């Protein structure tokens, strides 16, 4: 057991209010006066979640995007954010960060509501936190998948992971770097999907680990077909589409796509929605009674990789 | 202009939603479905807001208390918190932190709703963030003081500042250290005061700087009488009550008392409330047309200290 999972387990003992959803969901869902408030808080740390030489405007974008992705996974319309910012005393970086924040707030019609700035000792890594608040008609949990449900995925995965490899020296299409640096949370899609799904979350730690979280939370077994996992043209141009490429795509993080379970009968409606909103939706797996996740490639079972993705609390 | 004030000025340009109150208040006040949600986010950093050898349980308490103090200043009843936690890989510290968090949550009947943990590089200072959410019938701003209003203060000030001096080697009563390490946010008092005041905030950066913020936000002049500033018996035992001691008390931070403006006619009601709730309320100043803050001692004007308190955005 890692320190982080032990710590989170200890926190779970404190998070007994139903609004906390056992700290097992993307966001808290708090009912106040008949309104479902959806609240997420994510932090990003220099050297861990972003690189020291990433453009500061992109760091601001990412900080907003990762939180909105959590809200999107609960079908919430975002209203505003509170910012926690560590001032490292580099004016130029800070100014560029504010410019990026302005763009992100405008792009998602978000209010900057408040927050805090703290000065940190020279040399300490930058550490940024954001709380996002939104409202949802109905906030699907991770735990609602039913036997026979299909597992769906929006957009394509692996792009951000490939983009990070480009930043570390490999060559590939620049749009993959953009997918890493400027993720697009699926806000409108999440709102449209919420009434149609039985469980939903966002893919941030890797498809396999996140899919297994839905299966575990729903107390079901899950089969995933690698061949059905949607890859982008840019991804395939860089890394191909063989089993190795698909294994990489399904375990890389930072996708910020939506992953959801839906009754088989919903498929026509979901495909029509995808058409209307202009974001592909792909069926990549199926839930059955039982437990555990199994992986297939062209119908043939393959061994699960040792690491299913990034394990952490969020 | 410091880097921090320049940064906050830039953020203000983005915080155009009325719920943000221009980033000039203790908390955001967002109306959703007829309910006033009050949201605060404060961060504390090792070596800046707490000492590396402070007991971890007290750090947890303080993190909760500083946020609840912001909510109290807006007359809000707190509901829950989201935690941002940096794991430094020291299990014992983390365990003691969780124990302290449990105590604080129980003391204020708060739900732990969610949050995030991040691992930080070895040697980086701990950095903790907390978002608190509550609801208020009416959330007084800092800007509502009127000419002729009296300035009131709850409890006593300077105790935490004196406690910090004890931790740095001076001698004095241990209860002052407790006031520094375990501040008691004035939650019930804030709820009771909200309908009676014209402006309110909490004192966290020093009485003089915080009082000048109410005066500035309300576009009024303010006179403060040093002799009326309430000091505790423990404070006076350690530092006396002469002008120097009072100057120290009014510029030290971490008091987490409530500071408010109220019509002169409210005085009997306020004194009865103080009696009922068991927390003294003292009149320490008066608002008049004009601008700026002036300091008196025994009715005689004295020069303002160079530093009125701690200047930062919160």
C-alpha cells in the first residue's frame, strides 16, 4: 500500500457525508435547496503535473480544464472557480499565467470567484489549486453501471500521452502536444450525456485504471476490446495502431475524455448525440456480473499490463 | 508595488462577476436558486503560515479554522470542505494531520466533501489548501459601513502574535501559544451578528490593516482608540498594556476575531448578544465621512505604525 492510498483511506474514514460519495467519485455532489452543487478541487504541481518550461498560459488552461473535466463527468454546468496560487516571484510567468486564465475563463464562461495567493520560498516547486463549482440536474456516479451495460468512450485516447513523449524528445505531430497542454474538457457533452448513462467519469489516469474504477464501484466485471479503442489519426501517424500502441494509449494519462456505462438500448440515441455534438462516441467494452477487468484484442484475451495507469486520489 | 499586489490586481480584472465581490471580501457569495452560497479558499504553507515543527494536528485545525473564520465573517453556516494536500512522504506527520482534521470536522460539524492529494518532491515545503462552503441568510460585505457607525471587535487581539513570540523563545503563558496554534473561528457569533451589522470581516492580518480595509471599502474615514482595544489577561501578563504592547497587538496577525461596523443604536442589542453568547464585544472606533485611518491613545492622536499588519490577498 502506497503512502497516498493509505492517506486517502484514512481520509475516507472522515468523509461520511453522502455528498462526498466516499471520495470515490470525480466530484462532490451536495444538494442545497433542491439544487445539486457539484464541487471539485484539483491541484497541479510543477515537475509532477506540468513541466517547468511549459508555457504558463497552458498551465492555467490545464488547471481549469482538469477541474472542468471532473464537473463534466457529473453532467454539471460549471459556474465559477476559486484559485489557489503560489507566487514564486517571477512576474513574467505570473502575467502569462493570468493571460491564460483569462482565456480559459472566457472559453468556458466561468466566473473567477475568489481564492488565495501565497508566496513560497525560492526554489520550491509551483503548486496551484483550483476549486470548480457547478450545478447538475442529475449527477451520475461511478457506481451505477448494470450488467449488460456497454462501456463507451468519447473522442480518442493516448493523444496527450503521445504529446508528452514528443515534449521529451520523440518526434510526432504538434497537435498531440496541444492535446497534452490544452486538454478540452467535454463540458457540453457531459451535460447531454448525464440523463442517458448509468455511470460516468472522466479519463484522466489512463483508460484501463479508470474503467476498472467504474467496474469496481459498480461491483461488476468488465471486458474491454483493445481493437475498439478510438485512436486519432495523429496518434496512429506517430505510434501506429498495433497492440503495443493500443496498450500505451489505454494506460497513458491526461486524456480528459468521458467514460460511461449505458444500457445497450441507448446506443442509437448516443450515436445520434455524437453526430449532433460533433464528438465521436465509441463502444469499447461490456459489463457483466462478477468482478475484475479483462482485456481482449481482436476477440482474443490478452494479459493486462502491470500498470493500468496512474493511481492517485482525486 | 509588490509582486503579490500586482498579481492580485491582474486577477481583479478577471473577477468581474458580482459573486466575486471584486476579490475584496473574505469570501465569494454566489446566489444559486435563492440560496446564498459562501465560498472561501485559503492556503497555508510550511515556513510561511505554520512552522515545520508545529504539531500536524494543529496545522489541520488551523487550515480549517482560517477558512471558517472567513465564512463566519460573512455570517455563513459552514457545511463542508474540500482538501488539497501535499504528501511529503512522512507517514507519521500525515497520520497526525488526519487526526487533527477529524477533530476540526467534528468540532464544527463539517463534512469532508472531497479534494486532491499530490506528491511533492522531497524537500519542498508542505502546502495545504482548503475550500470551505457554507450558506448565509445575508452576507455582510466589507463595504457597507456608514458615517457614524461604530467599529466593534470580538474577543481579544494580539494573543496569537504573543503566542508566536513564545514559540520563538520568549516566555509567557502557554494559553497564548494555543491561541496561535488553535484559533477558534467565531462561527456562531458571525451568524448572530450578520443581521445587525453594516459591514463585517475577520481580523487575520492585524487589526489596523483589516480595519483600514473596511474603511477603504466603505469610502469612509476611521478613528481607532488604542485604549479601547481589548487585550486578554494572558496577553497583559506577558506584554503589559502600554502603548507599545497595544501597537503590537493591533498589528500582529492570526487573531481570527470578527471586526464589524454597526449603527450606534445597535449597541444595546450587541452588548446583550455578547452577554448571551459569552464572547465580549468591544467598541474600538468610529467611522466618519472622509478617508484614511487615524489612531488615538487616551484621546490623543498618535502616529500610525509604518506597518499596519500583513498585506496579502485572501
